[in-house]
C-alpha cells in the first residue's frame, strides 16, 4: 500500500500511470500524475511537495513502479 496524497493505493491494482503536464501563459504549470486502476477508476495526484502535506508525485510514481517489479 502506497500513500499518494490523501489516498492510499494498492500497487497490485494499478493498470497504468501517465503524466498530465499543463502549461499556463501567465505562470508556472502543473504536473499531475494520473493513476489508472484495473477497475477503471482514475486518481489524479498533483505534484506539490513544497506545500504542507503536499504530495511528491515523482516519488509516488517511483514507489509504485518499484512495487510492481
């Protein structure tokens, strides 16, 4: 079980992961890790480690990848 922001994910049920990187004209963009589960549900984890209790989406992606292999 991997803590991903305010949810906990079982890596055995992860079907795929991808990134949604948004770029804005007026400021910095967002990086969002999109985690798709086998049952079709989708979890979006916004990368914001500099905020209090913010999620580090890159570390979450690494932890899920390591648990699956």
